[in-house]
C-alpha cells in the first residue's frame, strides 16, 4: 500500500468537488476546502471560526442544531450518516445539499467532519420523476375512469340493443296483428250473423243444438275479444296527453270494474296520496292499463279476496301499487307475464294481451310496470312514472 | 208497416248473404246486395233504397268515396248511410257514441239484433214510419 503524507491528503481534499470541512463538537468550522468555497461562495477566511449552521438559510438554523442533537441521540450512530438539507450560498441563493457527518478523535480532541454534496441536479431529477409518476398516476386514473365509462356505455348499448330488438319484435307483431285483425273479423261477422239467422229465424227444437249454437256464438265473441286485444296492441303509438291525476284514473278504472268486483266478492282498500302532482298522460289509455290490472286481480280472486291500491310519491317518481290476496303468479312464469299471448287464466278467460298492451302504454309514457309475488302471498303490480318526464302543474 | 228497402254494399259476400237472409226473414225489409262500390250508385238509382249499409274497405272503391258520391247526387243524397265495417273497433264506436268523423258506424262482427236496433232507431228508419 502506498503511504501518503498529510500534503497528499490535503491535495485529495482540496481537489474534491464536494465541500469537505471539519468542526469542533459545537459546530464551529475549523477547516474549509476549495470545494466548499466553490459551492458556497465563501473563502476559508470567511468561514473558519463560524458556525456550520450559517451554511443553512436563517429559518432553518435554530431547528438545525436540535435536529443534529436528535440525530446524535438517535442511536443510529455517533454523528454518522447523511441528511438532505437546504443550503445557503454567500449570495443568499438556496440549493439542496446532502450532508454526511462523522466524528473522529485525535490527540487534539474530538471533531466532526462533514462532506457536503450539491444535490440540486439529483433533486431536480427526483422532482421530475415524482412529477412524471404523478402524471402517470393521473393518466392511469383517467384511463381507469374512461374504461369504467366505456364499460357503462357498453352495458347501456347492450341494454338499448335489447330494447330495440324488443321494440322491433313488438312492432312486427303489431303490424301482423293489424292485418290479421281485419281479415279475421269479416269471417267472424259471417259466422255471428249466420248463427243469429239460425237462432232467430229457424225453430231449434233440439236442446243440444241450442247449446251448440250458443257455444258457437260464445266462441265467435271470444275470437273477437282476441282480435280487439291485438288491435289495441297495434294501435297507433300516439298519446293524447292532458294534465291528469293518477288518483282520478285509478278511481275511474275501479268504477269501470265495479260490477266484476261485486260479482266476485272482491273488496278494495284504497290508500291514495292526495299530494301527488298531476301528470301529462293519456287518460283513456291509462284507464285501460288499470282496468287490465284490476281485472287480472279479480280473475285471480274467484273465491273472493281483496285488492289494495296505493299511490305515493317517492324520489321523483309517482308509484301505483296494486296488491291482491290471490295465489300470485308461478315463479317460473313471472318473466313471461308481459309477453304477447301469455296467460295463466283458463282457456277462453284471457287473451294474453292485457298486460302486454298495458306495458306498452306505460312505457309510451316513459314509465315502468313490474309484476311480482309478495313474500306474504298474492301478486303485486307496481306502475311508476317519473315526475320529470310527464309532470304537469298543480295537484 | 211498409217494407223498407236496404242497399247493402259489401265485398264480403258470405256476410252479405247472412245479413240479407236475417233482415228479409223479419218480413220488414227487402235487401239488395252490391259486392263493390263501382256499381253502387247505379244500383241505388234503380233500387231506390231507404237505407244504405256500406262497407269501408273494398277492393274497387272504398266506402268513404262511395258515400261521397251518394252525397253529391241530389237524387240520392238524403238516403241515410251506415258504415258496417271491420275497420273500426267496438271500443272506438262505443266511445264516440257510434259516430266517427260525422258518420255512423257498426263494427264487425256484430249481432243481428244490434244491426236491427240501429236500423230501426229514430235517427235511421224509425223517423220515417
């Protein structure tokens, strides 16, 4: 190993780009190299004898010494280690420094040596890195948000597509219905007129023949009822909207089915909220909706029972809830109740178009209609209208 | 009571035959059937009906045009016309008290009793008795 003298060490220290200095244990500077002079702008004459803390901006000086003391007492080392600080040049400009301390002892006593490195460039790169990371995080967040929006839009698109398919299906059924209705009604007219000729103008002495003729008339009227349902379904999708009270429409529909309610011993319990606002709606079409719903309940309550009707306003929507004490709808059939020609009624008792037409009418008003079974038994129909979509004025 | 004359204009020949049979069996009406609108005017001039029962949708001329032709002819314009058609629904007729666009309608299918009731109502033939 080459043995170097003090002069050699001094040359090493003086040629270093870092500031290398040592102080007594109170922080008074005893040595100041060329690197320190270049870094801080002070000469050795300026600094020897002055406190190390004068290399820090004034605002950091007081806290710095206790900080050094804490570092000293931290157990990490006897003034060994590095810390990053803000330094202050002679011209008062500030810059980032890294301060490495160590303590050493010689015959002359104990001293601290300090190596100070200008880390302005490192800090700038670190700041750029931090900024780039923040930008990256922001972009990632934006991308995740965009992805979320894209997923939502995709789901909406799928939903819209399904709705369009449904609408197209319904329209094609409607067009078919309108054409078929006219062509079927004419032969039905011939059958009905022929049966009237037979029953009114020809003596029917045979009781079985009389029953047969009556059944044939019933069959013709049943077929006509199906056609009526089909025509309702294919009727032009135009609404004659006026400001109407849902309560009034519900009351009118109940009046229209009163005879059937009485005949089947069905009681009605009404809870109509008088505070609900008027809606711009087609009164005749919505009466048809509620007549259909009430008639379904009546037909489900052949042995008697009750219907509970409630109207209410909740979260910007007007609700009409119709509960009955009937057997409800078999769970495996619930998803089909709004399909054309689906019915749970005995043959001849329903056309299977009532709820289909009702759904169509409610949706034309921007509303929704659902049918479910109550946990306590019986069916529940919920019709809801958004106040924003069809609200009129007043109560 | 004098026998009334009814001109039935309808392309549904089976229906026309049944209605003619029913009305004539009452002994109060004589019915002439025309299966299209093209010759309806000429037929009416010869037959001199008290009432016209008119279908709406027919292959040659629609019922509305035929009715307009009758109303433009001064010798026929006073004959009451009732539209008898499958083109309207029972509900439409009922909610408008039987009158749509100023015309009286009977929806098909219809019972003979309903047709008779309308024919014999005061505003149709009843007023002439």
